[in-house]
C-alpha cells in the first residue's frame, strides 16, 4: 500500500512500498513534471525531490526520512527542479 503525507508545510512524502529505487525515481520525476505543468500558467513553480530506499539507505523510518531530506536538499542545492 502506498501512502502520501505532509511532513512539513511545503513538503510531501510518498511511501512507495514494493517499489525499487528506479521506480521511486520514475514516480518522483513524473510527479515533479506534472505539478510544474499543472501550475505553469499560474506561477513560476519549481519542484524538487529526494528519494531514499529501505533498506539500502536506512533501516529505520527516522533515518529513511533523514536520507530522503538530504537528497531533497542536494536537489535544491543543484539548482532545484530536479529529483535526487
């Protein structure tokens, strides 16, 4: 079962069970592109994303969120509007 949550005011977390890293990157990039297209006529919007996978990146929920956040910050530091 997949799950979406808002851990922060301007953040969205997707828990994609049974999805490998390639699948998670595909979903995150597709989501990023769809949001950007959807709101392009209303505002200059960029969407950045960070992906972390269990158990390769972390073995606890807290550490998994931390690793995803690090990937998100790396995406923003790289200029934004990308998924890392």
